[in-house]
C-alpha cells in the first residue's frame, strides 16, 4: 500500500466496524510511514471534536425529546462529518468549528437540526467557507478595567476603557491586543507584553498567557468549542436561538475559584457570576458581537461590549514588530521557570513579603533581586517609588479566586509621606518553588 491509497482509505480506521483485511493493511502502512501516521493522528484529533463529551443539566423530558428526534440521523451525520474531515487537510479547522456547532445543536433543539441532515451539510459547508476566507480581523471593544493593569482585571466600579484586537490569520498567525497603557502582541514566533507606565517589556514563547481571557477572542472560530467544553460547569446555563439571520448564544456561569476570602470576587470575568451574550451570523458563523455582564444579586453591570468586528481588513505589519517600541528591552520571562534561591524557597509568603519590603526600605535591591525578577525591566521606576519606605505592618497571607499564589496584606509609608495599603501578590508555582512578586505594587 502506498501513501496515496492510505489517504484515500484512511476513513476505514475511523468507522465503528473496521473492514478486514484493509484495516490491517492500513495499520501496517501507518506504522511504517511517519508522515501518514502524523496525518492519521491529526485527523483523529479533529474527529474527537465531533463527539459530545459533556451534556449540560437539562430536564429529563428535554433530553429524551432530543434523543428521539435525532436518533435516526445521528450516525449518518457523524459519518458524513468524518468523511468530509478526511477529504482535505486544509479544511480541518473549519470541520472542527462546524463539529462544535453541530454538537451544540444536538443538545439544544432550538436549531431544529433534526429536520434533516441536509441542513447539517449546509451548516458544515458555510462554516468551512467562513474560516477559510478570513485572513484578518479587527475587533474594537470597551471593558471596565484599568488601562495599564492586567487584561483580565475588571471591576463594576471602573470606567470603560477602549481596546483594539488585531489579528492576521495567515501563517504564521500574528495578533495584538491594545488597551492604551498595556499592549500584548505576537510576531508569529514569540509573545510580547509592554506596560507604558514603566516602559517595561516582557517576552515569552507562544501562548504565554499575557492576554489571559482575551485569548478566547483571538480565535473567534473556536469560541463555541471552548464554551461548549465548559457548559457542564456547576451552575452554568446555556440558551441558543436563531432570529433574523443571527444566532444568539447566551451562557450564565457561576464564579470560579476559592472565595473564602472574596478579594478576587468580581475582579475578572471567570471569577464572577456572569452572563456572556454572543451573536453569530447564521450564514457564515462569524462572530458579530459580544456583551458580558457581571451579576450581583438582581444587579447587572455591563463589563465588556464589542463596538465593531471587521474581517479581511488591511493591518499594518508594524503592529506585530517589537522593534517599534523604542528604548524597550523585552525581558525573557521563560528564565523565571528555573529561578533558584534557597532564601526565598524555604519560607512562607508572609516572610518573603517582609524581606522584600525590608530590602526596599534599606535601598538594598541586590538582596531582593530574585523575588523581583519579573520587574527587572521596570526596576528603575520601582526604585524611585519604593526606595526608603517604612513598613508599618505585614499581615497574614490569604488565597482568593483562581490565583495560584497568595496575597499578603501590607501597610507602608513611602518616603514622600504617602500611605499605601494593599495586597502583595506572590507565587511559587515555578520549578524550584521560589516566591516571586507577581503584583500588588
């Protein structure tokens, strides 16, 4: 068997009943040919997306109605999806997207997918066409946050801040998220973060996490997939409806995290009771709008709202170029994974905070170089602000929300006489369990 025949007949390996001896020949060729094996594994990953892994909590009668309506067509539709996925490796992305749409429709009969497999085929084709045709995207939105702070930070008391998301989908994919005083971007090889207030820059490998929750919007074709994977979360409620050529997906979720101390409650979308309202074009399946509300009892506060989403628009290449940030050295944060320090790896977070503030008070920055590693490029600005401070009190550590580290309350007086009370964020989830200052300054 040659590679061409393997690709033509590979669908046999995904059928419920394998045809022998063809299946054995296919397996033998795959084990002997690394390229064909790679194609098989990639296709298996795509087809895995066609399976409904999570069924949300719904009334028994609704579940039974869905099963009754779709039992005759389910297997036929799955086979068609699998066959289409195997036709051309270039459409794998579109197939995965359409698969999730179909999965959601199987759960929510409002789409009437049971009316005929022809509608499923049409949906699949339009989804493939949409994802293949999108070469670039620009999203303009407003978020209640602070312009220089983390992208994930939100609060009902903050003002709306303008954000712009730009992305080029052509390989290698490049993107940029800009909120004025904080910019994250990817040049196709690395992710970068720039903070205007201290003119500091950071660099890491792809998917570094600089944009936090906003990464979902960088891949609008995968929104349904990611949301569908989470609809079994405790307290999550999902509704889908189609009206006037638009698909409306609404998801209500409970706050995620530990809130014995509620310091992080409602400080990010994931750490809040929230409602997310997506709008998709019913024909193209492209994202057209998004609103997110934080829910506090009977009170609802709009936290995020898209103003416009434009596809296939020109994007200036320099948006993804680190050299355009004059005078900025982008520190490589990957080196923090292997940071070592006996002093800061065998103590509590409270003691680590005390040592940090003691070093600042003495203007002894060498002694706290390790825990301040993440602030290396902004150290000059920090020295001007914190050098010579007086420590009034360092409190007991606590955990809150989804943050992997701990928060340490502190009360200090700066050399200019101003009083500062806040919580120092420290984390030690690195290889050597070294406490590093992560925020709160």
